[in-house]
């Protein structure tokens, strides 16, 4: 038996919105490990990475970083969760993270989490780990 963690976004309506950082400078901080990453997901074909930080999400595909405002935080204790994040234009995106082993598509390494962008297109999905 499992349960899904659901956070009501209406509860955050009156909370001041955090600024969305410049994606390139945020990517540099992630690469230099000068900022805390709570979760790192990755996939192949095409190669992509998603980093869930304290207040932001960084998505990188083809070495092109994009930054977003984090709306629902990552919870290490949740078995299945939906992470929602917002772009600068206000559009909402989401990714599902499930505590089920998954491979990265390139090596024999197994990661503790499955990262699901699209259940109908398995090539868009990947693996990840909490940090």
C-alpha cells in the first residue's frame, strides 16, 4: 500500500513568491556544488537533468538550463510525489517522483527513484537520487 503526498497550492497563495534566479548562474552554482541540491534526476535520449533546490527547480537539456520557482517541495520520506514548479511566464509544470529503483539508461547504476515526466512516453522518464 502506498499513499500520494498532496499539497494544496491554494495554501501558498498568500506566501510571497521567491525570485526565479538566472538559469545560467544557478547552473554554475549547481556544478560547483555551492548550492544545496535536494534531489537530482536525469535521463537520456535526449540527455536531461532536473535539480530540485530549496526554492527553485533547474532543468537542463542539451546544456541549456532553465530555472523555475518551486511550488511543492521534495520530501525524502514520500513514496510517490508530484513536484510542481512555475516558469517566469506563470505556466505550471510538474514531474512525478516515485521511490522505485530505476536505471539511468547509460550505465549499470541503479538509482533509488524513478522520475516520470510523461507516463505515455517512457523515453522522457529517468532516474534520480535524493541528496
